[in-house]
C-alpha cells in the first residue's frame, strides 16, 4: 500500500522536494504481487541432464493519481497473469577430439492474460470510464547452443533461438477486436568466443541478436492500421578483457555496440496505451570494472559505464530527431565503494552510486537535461553468531537530491 501522488512542478520541487501538491491529497494505491514456481531436474551424473520449470506470476494494481491541478484524478487498474513453462536438455558426450563438448537446447512458452482499465475520478469516486482493454499475449521459443573447446585455451559458444508471438486484443468500450501483429518467426543467432592464454587473462567477444515488440496495445494490429508491424531487431557486439594481477587486483574492460531497427517505447500517459516508434538507433558504450585488496581486511571496488544512444534513422514523422540522443538514457553510470573488516564479526561498508543526466525528449532542444545524481550509502554487518547476522544501512547519507522528470 502506497501514497502515489502525481508530479510536482519544477518550481515546487526546488522549494521542497518532500512535499505533495494539495491536489494529490486523495492519491494512493494498492499493489499485490504473487509468484509460484515448480522446478525439477535430473541426470546430472550422466551425460544427459534435464531441467523443467513451470511458473505463474500475478500482478494486481489499483492506483488513484492526479498529475496536476489542470487534470482530473484517474483510477488506473491493472490485472495481469503470466504463466509459463520451460524444458532444458544438456548432453555432454565424451569426444576425444573435443573435450568439454556440451550440446544444449530447450523450449519455453509464456501465456499472458492482461487487463487495463481506467476511470476519471473525484476523490476516488468514479465519474466515467476511459479505458477497458483485455488481451492475451503468447510467446513461444525454441533454442539450441553448443559449447566447444577445440583447444584448451579457446571456448566457442554458438547458439540460435527462434520465437513466435501471438495473441488477441479486445477494447470493450469501442468493441474493437484485433490479433497480434504477425511478426513471423523471429530469428536470433549468437556467438561467444573466450580465449584464455593464461589463468590471469581472458579475452572475449560476443555477438548476437534479440528482439523487441510493443507493450500492451502496441503489440496488436488495431484498426485503422491494416499492415503488420515488424519486430525491432537488436544486434549487439562486445569485445572485452578480464585480468587478474595477483591476489590483490582484478578487473575488466569492455567496449560494446547495439543497433536496433524500429525501436519502440511506451508513450507515457497515452489514452490508448500505445507506443512510439523512434526509428533505428545505435548505442555504444565502454565498461570499466576494478577490485583492489590493499590489505587482508580491506577491499575496494569501482565500476564505470559510459554509453551513448543515437537515433540513426528517425521516424518519418519526426525528421528533426536524426542524430539526436535517445531520451532518458544517461551518459554514465558509476559505483564505487570500500568494505572494511573492522573485527572478525564486524564489517563496515561505504559506497557511492552516481548517474549522469539525460534529455527528456527526442529533439534534444525543448528542455534541458535532468536526472543526474550521486548518493553516499553506509552499511554495517555484525555476525552475532554462526546462525545470526544483523545488518544496518543508511542510504543517501549525504542527503543528495535526485529526481525523475517527465516533460508534459
């Protein structure tokens, strides 16, 4: 159960970020989550092993929210059931020419039954219904991969996955019924290579494809649209180096790139729950990670991720977004900290989390950049006995400001 008020204006946030606007006095919500999982496995001692999994997830949410004085309060109700199953098989035959050979494969399926309803309300009293959507979304996948070691220092992992998406959508207010877009068989090959010339050094390369489809109503061929949308195909590659300099230092450095066709994201506050096609995009990044142990009781770590997301082919309806940055993607993410074993039973920790700023919309011209923050966190862990551990944390100890900003 939560108080979930709408947004503050920028001026009100600067004056007091802890306040709530009076128009949000009756805002709030209740969310229920549930998950059940049953798994079984066998055959690990032989050449053939298997694992099976079935699950169901439940998500129910009722939220009353008024975003500003100029808007009515809304009641937003979400009811979702996701059920699925997965079977994995692994075969490790004894092949003299290929020691360590493993062949793996499996199938999985997910079945979603979702409802999204909305009402305009006044102090939590319904005045009109604005959305009544019901849909099913089914994703079925088949995948195989091999683990090959042609030399003791080289490992190859080729793989292939195929998915099919289906489902049906019903808008009970308008009477519209629609099938899911026919995305066809979505092919997703991959290849990983790891070269380990020395136990303290590994070089690796990854390449592969995945996919993205719209969320909610955006997955369906809803009139007046008569043609099927294509899935967004993401192609990613990565080159990295992992190293260890004795027992005191280890780290990793990697560069990566991902391109996407017809990338989509949710159109916030869209009355019909549709998504926006922002066009083709390219993301590039650099990841750095290091861990140092200057003494037996002290360990320090730091990670830095730098990234840039650019629109390379814009949606024809938004030509000015060519070459602009994808909104809400910060340029950098960083974490750094130190753990000190002050006594055999007491460990003290301090760590910093930081994020860069980002644009709020795709033209990068209508607003400034927001979202940057850095927070200092402190922690202590006391092992009171072999069976009891007590932890305490003080998050954002320096009282740093952070915000999530939406441009209305």
